[in-house]
C-alpha cells in the first residue's frame, strides 16, 4: 500500500513542442483500452543507468536481434558504446543456449560479472532465480551453486573471491576458485528466515536483501526473523479439481510479528554473535550495515508504534550496542537511514523534526552538527555528497508540492542553489564522482526524457529522448491536465488537476470522474507524467468525461502537520475532503452535479468505498478496486503506524471502516478484486459483500481468480480496464 514515487526544458525544448509535432501530421494510434493496455504503442523507452566506479561511463543491457542480452559500456560524455559482454557467449557448462542478463554486478576489481537470470516472483519482485559468474578475462561462465533450488540476493565479497547468497532461508558462501559451497546459517526453514525477510518486512519496510558483507570480507551480518507466532493467512487456489490452500505468514493489525535478531557470523569459524537489541522484543530493525569498519555495525530500531526510531552502533564481535541518535514524533516517524560520509566520521539523516522533511548532519557519536537544508518545504530524495567540494545534492518541493526540483547546498548549510529550473518533476542518477548525472524529467501530460548533465545542470547530451512515445502523445492533440485549487467549507485549500475533453465548451455540463489514492504521504496531483492510467483518463476525456484528482489532507509534499492530521483516524479527513471536493465540482457551471463518479485502487479503493458510502448521494457511481474495508484486516507495520492497534484504538478502526457505512450506499457501485491478493486480502471484499447484501443494496462485482493485488498478467489489465470503461459508460 505504498504510492509510487514521481520523476526537465532548456536545451531539450524540441521534446515538448507538442503543437508543432501534431501540426506536422505525426500519426498516433487512437487511445483505446487495447492500445494503452494491450499493445506496445504507448510504452516508455528509458535507460536504466548503472554508473562505473570512475564516473566516466555507465553500463547498460541491450537485447540484440538474436534475442540475447549484450552488456555495453557507454562513454558518458560522447555516448560511444563498447561491448563488454556478448550475450551469445553466456552459455553455462553443459548447456546449449545462453542465459539472459536480468541484473548484474561487477566485482570490486572489475574482473568478474555476477549475473542474475531465470528469475521468478516472490511477492512484489522477482527476487529468486539463478546466479552465474562470468570471468571477463578467461571468458568463462560458472554457476554460483551447483545444487538445486533458487538462489537470492547473491553478491561478491569485497575481494571478489567469494559469493554469498540465500537459499531456502539460509545463507551460503561459495569459494569461486574451488567451487566449494558452505552454509553459514543452518536453522532456516518454514519458521526461521535468515538473510531475507518475511512478508510484512518486504511490503512495508522494503527489506528483501537481508544480509551484508563486512568491509574486510571476514564477516556477514544478517537479519534472522522467527515468524513462528505469525498465523498463516490462506489464499485459495482453484486451479485444480480440488482447491489448494496457499499459506501466507501475514501479521494482521494487533497480532504478533516475527521476532527479529541481528547476527554477525565469522566466515572462517562459523561463530555467530548476536547484537543486543534492548529489552523490548516487540520491535522492527528497519535497516542495518557495517559502519565503514569491519568490527562495527549500525542499525535502526523502531518501536512497535513506530513513533520512535533509534540509531544504534554495535560491536560486531561482542554484540554490545548503544543508541547514538533518536528520531521521535507524537504520531509516527519514517524508517529513514543514515548516509555515512567522511569515512564514517559523520552521517546525514532525513527527519521531520522541524515540520518538514529536512536533512541533518550528525557526527559519528550522534551529536547534531547542524540542519543542512533550509526548511519550510519537503526534501524528497538525497543523492549524496561530493566530499571534495563539501556539496550535498538532493531534490525537493522548493516550488510547492506539485513539482520536484534538483538542488544543491553546502554541508555548512550555505549556498543553496537550484540545478534544475523548469517546472515539472526532476530526478537524478549521479555518478560516484558527482561530476555528472543523468536527469529524468517530465511534466503532466508530457512523457519523460533523460539527459546527461554536469553537476551545475549544464546539458551535455540527450541519453533517451523517448521519441516514439512523445510523438504518439503529441499526435493525439490532448488537453493536458490543468492544475487548480479546491477550497473546502473548512477553509482547507486542496491541490487538484482536471482533464477536459477536446473542444471543451464551458457552457455545457459534463459528467465528472474523480480518481483518488489519498493515503498517508502519497500524491496523485503532481506535475509529472502519469503513464498508462493518465492515458486512460485522457481516453475517457475524449469520450466526453471530465476527469479530476484531488490530494486530500493526509497526503504528502505539504509538511508533517498536513500529513499527520489523520493520525489515529484514517479515513475521517480524507473522505470528508473528497466529498467536499465533489460538492465543489458540482457547483462549477461546466460539471453535471448529477453525474459525478469516483474510482481508486488499493488505498484508493478504500477511499472510493468510504467516500461513496459517507457521501449521501454526492457520487452517482463508484469503482473500487482491491479496497481495504476494515483496517483490522490489514498488516501490522502499515496499519499500526497510522492507527496503533485495534486493541488501543477500536473506535478509530470502526470510524474508518467502509464496512461501518455500507448500508448507506446510494448510487451504482462496482467492486473488483483478485482472489490471489496477498496484500489486501479478498477477505476485505467478501466482508463488504456480506454487508451490502444484508442491507439489500444492489451492486456489481468482478472477481479475478488467483490474481494478485496488481491484477495483471497476460490480457488481464486490458480486460480490467475494458470492464471499468464499459461500466462507467453504463452508470455515469
């Protein structure tokens, strides 16, 4: 239930000459559900940048005409490509066909390449598969392991002589010279997880790869999660004659979590030391690594309520640990991590302690040196520090929450300067030397472009102009989203965008569809490219609909006070704002007040349901996809961060549950859910169906058997959006 993060014009203005391109007669396929979701017509074409250690080049994978994956080194300044690995050569011993490079990692000295292939999905990502090592000098490919079973998260030791990986919840180390494979943990299994994470750590703390090599290669530090106390939630797979149960260890709000330990194992002896994590065992260890020293670790410890984050330093041998810094809040704190600089003598940390996400500098003992960024607006991404010039590079909402600008400032807090200046959303991939970066830039209605720039923002060259997609979109002659402000009866000004049909007539009244997500810290109202969903909204606009989105209270980019107002009361203020926004639109002369609809997915499905039920007929139609219908059904980390436990906040859970208001449904309601959803369980929709039936409320429903929270795969998305389109035409 996390919202996706968002992603420049001088010297690339040709990219954004929308009208001239259309005037030149660029042919664009029509916007249909099939061209958007079932064909490659509107697919973005950008480069995945992996910088070389000297910052002079980056590497990139390309699929050749034979379908093999070649690896190239691209000179950053000139764009000249040099073949590093020919895909056709990557044939494992005893095999006929080469393997495909899906992900890769160079050894420290650049002599070997670790290749990840044959991957398979675990929960959200393809994190299990097969690893091979390609020796660039000997031109030889060897498997990391000759034993059966998937491997996960393989990585070179610092000297490049060994590879560590996870298999079946244990950590193994392979000596590349001899091929010998050694287990360094042995108790992993169904209940105990070593070196990777359980479901909720992956979903909510973004932890998958859960072990770290020590800087001298003598030790490995790892998470150990004992999930014995977590009850399995069973998904039902109906693919066979008799259904099978698929257990997922899923801790629902207020129930036990995994017991976490941090171990440090000596590779040569197998001896494991355990880090002292404190007397409170009901905690999360959100991040951990070696602290630029082979005998010291740092880790971040969150209490169960997640309103206190402690940064600890620990001795890798004795396990003794001490708190060096604490970030605390009356509501919640984010699980941010320190960024170490000056050889570990100092670190940077992002905190909302002054009301906005800002960057602070601390010394190694945890003493605050200074706040580096100026405050008053939210920092977004921290790209790092050029330690020679003592300059910090980052992005932030300096011009307001709609856009993201690239910025720099001295570590002394002086000399704040813009690197990017054009309105829109900018992100960057900096070279290790910080002399160059690749910028990805887009605006609302304008697809992204990638350019190579010097550290002051000066353009060097275009990396990826995304030409086909830009021309396709330009040729459609669409009305781009207009940004507006919606004022509620309570005097709250909410950011919004609206898309109007071609040939918009202000004297005519149009039906309106509102799109909502609305979850804590999220934003749908940004000056950035919106991808396939944006194109679908434009398709609806071409068919005579207005489409709008409003960022309610609780969303991001406007500081902690605006976001954390919803603490302990998820749904109360958010749905109130969506209902107020619908009423504001209804009062506009170009909106048909009797034809306003709302739709959303996940938290957006929750918001759609709650707003529809609480709206007393404000909405004529609502489409809720994979909604939470009672926060008691959702996981511990996400839910308790904002609501505490059901035992502590029963009234808040009742107040924020769409189930509570289901009998107030007025208008048309479509409920969509996948039965294989391991995130927002199908249970949520089943319970809602029970309530609607008990209240004798008519509604429509579409079930996608065995589909996950993404409801994707094959033609599924095309089918889903075809359903949403036809249903809207019939009911709005």
